[in-house]
DNA sequence: CCATGTGGTGAGAGCGCTCCCACATCCGTG
DNA sequence: CACGGATGTGGGAGCGCTCTCACCACATGG
C-alpha cells in the first residue's frame, strides 16, 4: 500500500511463494535464464545453473503451476475416473489396488493424481466437461459400465486416455490394460469339474461390464469343455450383499448345485453365507470359487479358492501407458492383457478327491 | 500460419476449448461482462446473463482453470494426504471410507480431490513443497505418524488444513475430526470383562499414532475399572500380518489369556488365525474384540465383535470443515469427536454366560 | 580478412482469466 | 433542472510463467 506493494511476496502471509522474477534477481540472472535452468538446463552455463540452483534452495522456490500451465497447456495432473461413488463399492480391494498402482506409476514424474468419482448420469456430464476442459493431461478410466460412453467420448476428444478393463466400444484407439477374464472364468469351471463337481452354477457380475461378461463366457466354455451342463446364471453387482442375494435366487431355483463360481470374492463371500445359512456345508456339499484373490479372504476361515489378478501391476502399467500416450500422442499402443491364475484353497477341497 | 493463426482454437485439434473472449464475442458482450455473468452474475443485466448462458452452452465453454487460478490465487482443488503408499495398507477400509467421504463433501463444490500419497522421508519433502507451493487450497491429512510433522509445518504455513485423527502437536489451531478412541478401548475392555474374561491382553496399534495410543489408554483404564490386572501389550501395525505377528508374541508370552483386544479389525483377523493355529478356539477359549467394524468381517465366520466408527461421516465432516476454513481462514474451529460404539458378535460369545 | 556458425543471454510478448477503475446510463430527490 | 447514487458496462493492467527472437561474444573456415 504505502511502498511498492509488489514485494517479493514474503509479507503476504497467506502465500509467501517467491516468483521466478525474484529467483532470477537472487541468482543474478535474467528471468529467461532462470526459467531455462529450471527446465532441463539446456544452453545454460554451469555458473548460471549453479547460481539458480542455489537461489532455489535459498528462497524455497516452487514454480507456480497455474502460470506454467497457462502457457504450456500442460497441467501436470491426470485424472482417475471412477464411476462408482459408493463407499460400499469402494471397499472393493480393486480400487485400493488401482489407486496404489497408478500412484506408483506417477512416482518420479511430477504428475499428480486427481480423483474423479462420478455417479453415472448425475454428474457424469460435469466429469466429462472437466476432462474435456483441459484440466488434466490424461485420464485413466476404471470400472465403467456399458451406459457410460467414456470410450467414445474421450476417444474422439483427443484427451489421452487409458482404460483399466476392456472398453465396450473398440476402434477408438484407446489403449487398455485388462486381465484375461475369459481364461479366468474357464479356469474356475475346469477346476470345479476336475474336483468332481458336476452340477455347476455361477453368480456372474453386472451384465453391463466387460469383465463380468468375459468371465461368464469363459465359464460357460469351461463347463462345456468339461462335458457338463451349462448351469444357471444369476447376475450380481460384485458386492457381498449382491452376491448373497444372487445366491438365494440361484439356490432356490437349483438346490442341487454342488459347485458355484462367483465372479468376485466379495460375492463369493455372500454365496458362502447363503449356502451355510441353508444348512449346507462348504466345501463338502457345495464348492465355491471366487475371483480377485482378496487378501482378507485368503486365510480367513477355510480359505477361498479364487482366480487371482495382479491388480497393482495392472494399474502401474495403465499409469505408464498413459504417460507414454501423453508424451507421444501419435503412437498407437496395444492393449496389455495379463494372464489369470487359479489359486486353490479350502473352499473347493474334499468331495470326490 | 497463413492467416491470423490465433483462431478461436477450434482447429487446434488437441484442445478445442474456446476462450472467454470467444464467449463474450458470441454473446455480444464484453469480456468483463461475460466474466461477471459466469461468476455469480452480480451487476449483470438479465439480457446479458441470458446471452452469456446461451453462448456457454453453444460453445461448450469451460473456464480455463489455470488462468483463473493465476489471478485468483485459488486452485479449486484440495489435497488428501495419505502418508502410506503401500497397497497392503490401502486395503484398509479406512481409506476407502475417507476417500468416499471427502469426495462426498466436495460434491456441489467445484473442488477436486488431489491424492497425495507419500512415503515418509522419501518424498515427504516433495509433498510438503507441493502443499506449500500453493497448488491446492487446502489439505486433509490422514493416518499420520508422530514423525510426520505435518501439523507443525502446515499449521504455521497458513495452508488451510484439517486432520482426520487427533494430531500429535496441538496448539497450531488445526481443526480435526476424530473418534473417541479412548472410549472405544474402554468399551472393549469392559465388554470382555463383562462376559467373564479375566486374563486380558491387547494388540495395540503403532505407538506413533494417536488413535492407537488413545485406544490403548482407554483399554488400560477399562481393564483397571473392571478390577483386573493390566495384561500384556504388544504393538502391531494395523494390518492382518502385523496383527498375527503381534499375537504370536502375545500368546507365547502369556498363553493363559482368555480375552484379546486388537486395535483394528484387520489385526483381529490375524489374532484369530494365530489363536486357532495354536489349537485354541474362538470364542470359547479366547474372546476377541476388534476395532473399525470392517464390513467384510461382520458376517464372515462367526462375526467379529468390534468397536464401530462412522468413518464415512467423519470424512464428510472433515471435508466440510476444510471448506469452511478455506472460505473463512480466520474462524477458529473446534475439533469434532464422534462417539465410539461396541458391536457385539460371535467372537466374544459363550464362555461364562 | 569477412562470412558463418554456436553457446549463452535477456527483452518482450502473450497464455486466459479476474478485478479495478472510468464511464455511461437511469433513477429519485432537493 | 442539477445532482448524488445506484446500476450496468467495457477497457486495461497484470497474475507468473514459457518461448520466440534478437543479440552478443567468441570460434571456425575459406
């Protein structure tokens, strides 16, 4: 007010961040040179570089991201889009793994992770605007449903995008990381058949998610290959409660079942509860195979036989893929498919063996 | 190249976002008026407002956050700081709840959530720089340890901050949301005593976290009030594996225990495994009380008696608190403490009753 | 000897936005 | 009819940064 009023900023209480100008003055160089020294240091003399480096430390300088963003058109952040705002769904270890993995991939970069959780319909339009508005450099989309047209919209938008899970609409050149869900379902069927179960049924995932559909198709094929009847199929929502509900339907319709494949561990838990609630024993009367290899269910009780997927690795890969797309938008990237593996535990033991 | 080269942006392929100038032109008003219409619309005639609104829709205009940020000194995003980058730790439903809750609190605001997961020591300095660099308008810090001096540093920095969990250092005026952990521990002790257990021990949480310390203090007091001996205390790390390890120590040192309080459900799971592995029965020989009311452990097996905390609600409150601090930095906010409640299930059944 | 680099530098423009201020209306009141 | 006070409007500066460009020293080649 009384003086120059445009002091280095130290007196502003709220945000004492020094500007590049201040940095340059402190280092005894021009703003341009300081800027160069910060960004890679090409065409900067060793002395100038050293002076700037020292000044950075002395002043505790951090570049103003907004200002940089304004001119570079890069924001230094990517979005993780999760169209499931529900705490119940978030409990799924899948999300913890995805978040951890993507974060891991970003380590070393100075990129930050912005979490975009949007209820479908509700504020998905808002999410799309945010994504298209250039507020992030790229997006990782996860757990999408058929009705979400992320693939189409983002694919045509030009925003670098990577999917975790095979998108419904292909041909938009959007790379993705996925598990071989088909093989996973097939493995479950073959395993149940191999342990002597003959009357099989499945609690599948939501019919509007490719992961669920693929697991189901694989399951059917596996059952067929084992020479067994294609049993009943009920769809659940991947949660424990949904699995229990589906299991009630399944077992009331087909009480003779002796092997059930649930397309998620959480649903498998629900199935086990219902089976036991009906007075039948697991695995003696009914064998159960889950999907995900949820760590909590590994050792708990008798242990759940399940199909395992390297979720964290998949997320790391997705993150790295996205960074590549951002840095080189022209490059066409192939999908990365991880193999599924069966982990045998107590829930399919005994019986014929 | 050939013409003005500064076209509205539609031809830039990458990011076709129209600028405020374009918007104003389309609406037939000045840049200033358009800006006013967008931000609250004070001192804007109804006609101008309508024209701008229409143009926004027509052009699909989204304000450039970077540019706005540059002048307003507001970024429109807040950080969620989680000093635990480990997938194993992330599995804890606590984080899912926190993320969901904070996100819920942000709904309606146009704030975005930036996830900052930093390994202590490793890149916590980087995290601090990011936070202090004015890249976010505020921060929610969660699951901090005594060695993390977030409270001190952020408290003096002036960055609006809210803690989830009581911070170690008080007196920095940093508001927080917490559970009455002391009462939770006390409830666990009194319940075990009430069901006739007399030889009690506990697997406490990390000694460098206030939640763990408070639970332990409450537990000790509860044991004392019941007229029992203060039993052995072993510290775990809140994970299942950590709980199992602690339980081995606990039980090898004190094989006579008939009641154990684990400071987290995940640890309780580890304790149960070890107890059973040692040939003893839960709850007949040893009763177990957990903490968190993890949904997976509610119905699974016999059901875990536990202390419940409204994690999502707490996170929502933290988010709302933060928004208040951001909007009114002067206001002094009181901590919000939620009550703890005991949920009795199978793991403490039978015995004396 | 001048032409042509080549590494290092600084001035200046401008990214898209908000906010201050000057100005132009249109009131109601003395 | 003159005047202060609303009410609405547009021009302009400037937020902190990057990037182009002109420039200066030298070195190198003919």
